[in-house]
C-alpha cells in the first residue's frame, strides 16, 4: 500500500526516470513474494526486501545470489552496501547464494561487476531513507547528514532503525535481465548467466568520499573458519542420509558392461546403485561406502574407448579441426597480411597450452534430498546457485519451483562452477531420486582431476612486422581453442538423463590483426590481444627483444592490453635497460643484468609491469632474480586493508 | 566389521563404532561431528586433514582410527583448551580465549577460502610447541618439510601464514 512518495529528493538526480517507482508503505508487508512468471524460486528482484532489510535494531540484512568465492567478497559486499548507506559494515549481515532466499544476481565472478547490484540497491535505499528522515524531522534532505546509520538535522537525529520501525520500506528496485534458463542455443547451454541487473543511476558516492571502502574491515567469516564453527558444504548431514562413493567409467567414453559384485559380508550396509553408466555405492557409513566402492570398481567391466587423441597429439588434433571462419575477428586482416609480406623484418611464434585443471584443494561434494512429492533440495558450493537449479530441474524433469539450492562455503573453485554445472550435484540428485533418501556425494581428488571441467587447450600463431627503423607496424594473432568450460552435469551425462548441450560445436577461432601505423611506437601493441592476451604479451616481449629495449612509451607505463589505457605517465620513467634472452644464461648458469616486460589484465585491473633484474648469482641460490618490479596500473582502490594481507 | 573404539579427542572420551581400518578423519567428521579436519587429497599430501596425535601432526585421512586408541587427538576445535591448560586459565578466561595460533590467524586475516587452514594451524601449533621462537627460515622449513608432506594452500596464503606464526610466537612468549 502506497502512502507516501519520497520522490522530491530523488528527481533532482533523475534516477526515478528509469522506470522504478519509489514509495514507502506504512502497511505491514505481505512478505517476500515470489514472482512466479519470471523468477520461479528466487526472490523478486524488483522488491527492496529481496535485497535489503533494515531492521528496527539498526542491523541490516543484505541478500545476493552471488557467493563468497574464497577471495573475501563477503566482506567487500558488506563494505559496498555500508558505503552507500553510511553505516558501519559490521551492521550488515549477508545471505549468499540460496535460491529461495536471494534474488538471482548472476554468477560469482568479477567482484566489481557483481557488486554493482548491491551498490545501487544501497544507493536507492539511502535516498529513500533520506526522504523518510526529511519528513520525520521536518528538515529538507539537503540539510541532513548521516553517520553510522544515524540521520541528523535541525538539531535532532534519528536512526535508520527508528525510521523504519513499525513500517515497511517498500522500495521498487528497477531491474533488467532474466533468470537463468536452459537454452541449447547458447555455447554454455544456459542463458541469463548474468541474472538480474539493477538499472538506473542512483546518486552514489564518489571515490573521494569513501569512508568504509579502503579501510580496515576483517572478513566476517574468518573467526568461524579458524575455530571450526563454520558449516561448510562438506559438513551437511541429514537424517537418514546415505554416503555415496562413485565408480567411474574406465575412460571418458566407456559404457558399463557389468558392475562388480558387492561383498555383503565385508560391506553389510552398502548397496550398489546404477543408472546407465552412473555407478555408485551407497551406505549410511561413509568409509564403508568408500571402501566398498573401491572393491566394486575392481570388478566392474567397461567397454574400451580411445576417442581422445592423447596429450602428445593434442596440438595436432586442434590444428586439424575444421575451424571455418574465425568466430571473432578484429582489424583489417588483408592490410596486416600485406604489411607482413612487405616488411623488411618479420618474426613469428607459436604458443600451445594443454587443458588446465582448476584443481581446488577440496574436491567436489554435494548433498541432495529428492522427495516423493517432487521437491528437491541441494546443498552446494557452486558459484552459480541459480544456474545449478536450472540444470538440476532440467535433468530431473522437475519444475524449477520445486528445486531449492542452498549454498555453503567450500574450497576455492577458481571459476570452474561459473555456469552452475559440473560437480557432484548431478550425482547426488540422481542417487537421491533412485534411493529415496538424502545422499551425500564426495568426489575423491583423483576423481576430481579426471572428471571435472577444465580450462581449454589452445594454440596461437603469432606474427609481427617491423619497418626499417625497427618500429612495430603489424601484428597478427590467430588462436584456436575449444570453448571455455563444460557446464554439463556429469551425473546426468553418465545416467543418460537430460543435460545441457554439449559444447563441441562452440569451439572458438579468433583472428585479431593489428595495423596502427599512426600510433606512437609501442602503444599500438595494446590491441594485439588474442586468447588470454597471449598475442599482446608475445608482441610486447618480441618488440622489446627486437628493439633491444622497451620503447619510451612502454617504459612510461602507458601500454594497455585491452585498449582502455592505464592512463597517465610515470613521473619517473623506467630507465633504459638492455634486453637479454634467457637462453644466454643457460651456459653460464648465471644471471645477467637486463629487463623484461609483460602485461596483465585481470577484471577491471590493468597492469603493465616492467621487470628489471640484475645480479650474477647462480640460479639455484636466487629464486627471485627480479630486483625491481615496476608497473603502470590503472588507478583504483584497495577494498580492504585487511583483505590485502592474505596472499600478498 | 565394526569395533567399539574409545578415543580421547579434544580432552573428552568418545566411543565410536568403526572398522579398524577406517581413517581417523572419517570418525572425527562423521561420528564425532568435528568439521575442523577436512578431506583434501585423501593421500596425506595436502595437509587439510591434519590433527595432532599425542602432540605430533598426523594426516588423519590415511591414519587408521585404531592407531589413535589410547592417544590424545587434538583438532582445531580443541586448540583453545590446550592453551587454557598450558596457561592455567580459569573457566571464564578459557571460554573467551583462543589458542594464540587461532587468534593470530584472525588478526593476520590469513584464510582466503580457508579450506586448508585447519591443517595449517595444526602445523603451526606443533611447530611452536617445539620451537617457541621460530625464524622465518624455520617456518618456511616446517610447513613443507617437517610434517609428513607439504601443507598446500591453493589460495597462496603462505606469506600471511609466516606473519601469523610469528605473531602467535610473540603472544605465546608473554
């Protein structure tokens, strides 16, 4: 029920014009509604209470579908909201990743992007609170100040808790986007991975006004982890739960011939469960499940299969793939090819990388409870609970409304669960459905290293042309790679149940030719990126080697990998240092003075470090030869002085 | 076949029914509901499952539970009591005091994901028990070399761990 508009303080900044209505309801809220048509089980992202609740005790509950990935995000989210609300981060509690308790906010990677929703919601809320306080105190919003959640003006003050006491701040949050859905047309097999995005342009603090971000705020979850009180995803137990250990096929393409016999005398509580090529041993006793599975595995027969090329033939296989036209192409290829053909000096190189496993310290684990009434609850550590929910519903043929995914912490996954698939969840829901009991599936590390998704292998062919003056005039990079990650649920594949599309059709070839004669030497390197920037790094390094030194522009730190520019020049440019090829050291086993240069771009951070080494000690005594590491770095701000310590 | 085993864990007696070859880790986690030690590699090669048995670090993922009978097992949940006993703290003080290693891990904000840190703290507690004032070189040597195998952290918290061990050493020397 709308009772009061607080738009006057808002319209001057224009953010009401994006379509969101801002109002305060004095009625008791009906509770968090489910917007069935668009977001089957996640909270309605257009409702403020789905994101943020201010309580009468001055505490704040913040919700996000994103999760802690082991990088301190949980602290950063609290700091982000606290900054815009002008409260202490300690006042903010977070609910992360549970599909029935949070809005769909996309996958948990890229903090700055992921925090935007929270930041905007907090900023909208702050303006609403100012409007409430202005009415309550009889002071224009422009005459109010807020410190630690207490609004002051006109000689009096009131806390946020007092402002909302007995009423409900019913603020409509403008959003765009759609929830995750299964979509075979996507390379990942799922659409809507970004979830809902909070739109509009609410007034937000400038970095110069920050009082929370950049200060000390210890990660709230650390005391629990240090004392053993944190409940991790591997700690979930349910009444009647079975422990499951998987018996995996002999090879990726093997089919089950027969499962090995189970010695019931040795393993009296264990049972073999099969569906298609999915084979497991379950038991109420965890160790009995593991040891029985080992015994069963020894007698299980699989068809032979040799569909993989082998590591020694990986590159050859990638090159023989019929790639067709590049999936991505930038620049004028014909112009670059002509420059390469006519240049007085050209160089070329090929880089290859095998598949790389993400290899967390803790292997996959999941608990699932699939009930006779069709309800499904899964406990996970996935980085995308909503996408996982969609995948599970698709596999089980269950409406998404029936599936709840609960998130808990686990070992850092390094991005491999971004698409919500992969992991033990598929095994767990299928086994729970088959047994009629809650099932906990714990992968072994060996299993994880063999069956989890990977970063793809790639090959990259690079060519560069120099003019008669040694200036780099053209770079051509071509990369070939299977698509990033495979989001399918392994359990679904093995059991022959529905799963998202295979991505074998989504292999990627890129061609990024560069020709920028008009740009100063060196800066033209910045657009010579191909897969993971290998083209840029190679070109910069080769340019350095060819010219004998880094050009002034590079030494001034202005090179950028993705065209955005780091901005500004070093006040004291890096001095000229001759380049030395590492191969020269192999004979003497001694270091020589010199320098090197590389670039790196991570999320919104862009760096162009310049490494300078000197010394002549044997390598075995000197593991870190660089004496100076200088760099250009896009200006930013450290989120927390505490979070900066770990991993330095 | 399961046997009745009496274990001393974190100063308390527990009776568990388990096959003699059951790894200690499974009994600690599944029967005694102690979540501090965790499964990592399952091969004694990462340290996530480390606990103290009679003051020595062992990898509970491979040590059979039968080998712990008659010995004192300490997990991170039991570290505060170890320190309280060592310092003769009264009940009220003990209830509000962490082991200096744990406090240092908080103060230095060591954990990233934290999955490995139980084992790291166990290794630190063992190191400080035999060397109250370790140098950086001692610490660097202890974590990869002294325990059964290196303690691994995929988040790369090693520098923070060195700081935390030194902080704990200072606190324990007061």
